C-alpha cells in the first residue's frame, strides 16, 4: 500500500518533470527539471531495493554530470530559446527516434527471461524482496567482475578513449600565452631572490 | 526510552507509529547537532580570537556564552530581502537544499555500535551522494539571485566542490578496500584492537587527502574563494539576508562537523578507544579510558574541528588556479597511487589491517 503510493507519486514526478524538461523555454529551468526527474527515478530504484544503482544515479548524474551541464548552460547565457525554432521541421524525425527508442527498450525489457514479467503477476514489494543480509553493491560487483568482466572492461576502455579524445580535440596550446609555473613558485628559495650585501660601516667625518 | 515511546504511541496504527518514532529519532539527532553548530561558531570566534591575541566575544551572558543565541535571535528577526527579477521560488529553495542535504547525510552516521538512525548497507555511498547534491544549493543560489557577483562565485565554488569530490571519492575507495564494507558501523568495527589497528596508519595519505578535500568541500579557509571578499564581495550568498543567509551558514558548519565525524569514523577508529587491549589500563581504576564509548568519537571529531579553525587562523587564502591544481594534479594522483599500494598490501597481507 505505502509502496504503491510512493511508486505512483514518484513516477508521476518523473514523467511530469521529464515533460517539463523538454517543454520549458528557459534552458536552466529545463536542466533543473531533468535533475528532478533523475531524483524521482532514483527513488523508484530504491523501491526495487537496488540501492547501489539509486545512489550512484544521484551521485554521478545529479552530483556531477548535471552540475557540468548547468555550468555550460549558465555560461552560454542562451536565456530563452526563440519560439518554435524549427519545431515543426524536426517533429517527424523526433517522433521517429522516440518510436525506435521505445520499441528497442520494449524489445529488451518485454522478454520473459529479463525478469520483467514478474511485475505483472506480483505486487512490487514481493517481486524485489531479498534475503536478510543481501547487499546490492556486493552482488553487482560480483557480477560485473566475473560474468560480465570483458564487457565491463571494454566499456571502461571506451570511456577512457572518449575522455582522451575529447581533451585532445578541444585542447589547443596558444603560443603567446604566458603561464605561471606553480612548481617553480613553490620551490623558490629566498637565496635566489634576495642578495644580502654587507657594506662596511663608515666612520662619520 | 524507545520502549516508553512505543508504549505511548501504541494506540496509533502501525505505519503512523513508525513515522512518529522516526521523527522523534530525527529530532533527538538534530537538536544536539544544531546546538553544536551554534556553539561551533562561538568556539571559532573564541579560538581564533585567542590565536590572534584577542578575547573574542565576551559581552552576551557570562564569558559570552549566550553569544550564539543572540546571533540566532538577531538573524531570525531580520527581513529577508528578495532581489528584483530574482526567481523567487529557486531563490528560497537554494538555502533549503543546502541545509537539507547537510542534515540528511547525518542519517547514516553511527555514534556507537547500536546508535544509528538508518543502518544502511551503502552508507558511505549515500554520504557521498548527499554531499554531492549539496552543491546545488550553491549553484541555485548563485543563479537565482540575479546578480553577477553571486553568479561568478557560484561557478567558482561549484567547480571547486565538484573537483575535490573526486579526490574525496578516491580516498573513500581506499577506506572501503581496507574495510571491505560500505557500512560505516562495519568500517569502525574493522578497526578494533587499539590505535595500531586504525586505518590512519596504512591509509595515512588518504586521510590527509580526505581531510584537506573536506576543508575545500565546505568552502572553508584557506580554500574559501567562494566568498573572497576582496573580489566578489561575499560569494554566492551575497543577496541573502536574515534567516536565509544564516541557513547557508548553518549548512556550512553542519558539513564541517560531518566531515570531522566521518574522518574520525573512517580513519581514527570512531568510538573505539586508542588504549584498547592494554592490560595495565584494563586492570586499573582507569579502565573506562580503555573502553569504547561515544565520548571518544566526539573527542576525535572535536580535535578535527579544532584543526578547521586552526587552518583558518593560520593559512593565507589559496589562489584559485592553485586550488584547482592541488585538487586535480596533486590529490587525485596521490589517491590513485595509494589505492594501488593498498592492493599490494592486500596481496601480501601486511599488518593487522589486511589479514582477513
């Protein structure tokens, strides 16, 4: 009962904020709605006792990715996007993409062996209940580093390559800029900077 | 105590009873915490005063003991000014987000083996997530204030917080490798057996990185560029007044206490006594200093808090590019190297820490 209330409350929040995210004009507000939507999905994951995924969603997406997103949006100062700029032109493509995404998700999750069919027959609370002492983090770690270790490592390598590529594509060294070198600054000794000269005392004449 | 509460509320339906008891527990945790925050501000002014050969506040009440109360009353009765063309909802939401996340993180902090509000399996991750959400208070405050100074400061502060979170996260990876648990209670119990068994020794570089990152995360001196008075007046909360301002203040101090508490739980053995297992002490009349108690945890946290204040009184402010360099080019490599070292120590089962 309580779980059903929480589920419907937060799934409504997730869907409504996702809709608001794409319909709001102000890009900063859109980003905030996306954050809200992430939060609501994290809570739904918590209901499934997938605490690791829920916390990591908040930690990575809300705490890091969206902060950088907001950074860009705030710095660009796009204020308000012009009314319906090319909306009708791109509408059919958008619908097509949405349909492809929906059916590919349905194709994966609608299968019997993915375990999603249990929700049709059982209430949410019993479908995901686990034995005492079950640790979601530990189970995920075991799976990732045993059964799926190659896929996991390949994904990690892909991400690393993407990071290196992104940095090397955007980084440009301008020849005339001057930088401070903190290593040199920190290692400076007063002997290098100041010369103390002993001047013999002269008698006043 | 808890039994009394259960019997008092037994006439209520079960779900309502659970909610009431959780609320009471939260109040029991938060009231001392907020008092601690209030008196931390007093301690800060007094201690820095003594360090600078001044007396500090001494007018309100005996020896100035009522100073924090007077401050609170003053701030509560001040008007909250909302700037023109500011986004009112977000402007008022920002302090709430700051204090909300700062206090929510306390839910998983254990005070001794039994005393914890929520004994969550992934407690360490939960705390990381909560502190990373706290950055939204800063960003939203800066953006919703409709002010250039606040905006610049919010960008600066949030870049700093996000950068140091990475080093902090890596330091925590070291802790969880050593303790093989994400539960804070289990981490402390993994350190039992006297001062030699604490994670401070094998994880010393991580402790240093964690604590300094904690100082940077809370925007405290010497990393307080978010409120660099000389450049951007008062930082992201320049447009806030009265209680709205003081809520940011409360959040900062609650976070300071949280960082000190976590550092003592993860590296300094938490509520365990440093004299555990020494027979001479156990057999004498001083046996109580050899036993684990909440007093040890509070004493360790208080010492780390003193370090926070000491840093503020001693170090000059870092330059912004040097802060970023320290975070990215010094701390992150140190933590990565040390995680590798921990792996090797695990492999060779070195010391009492890695022989499981």
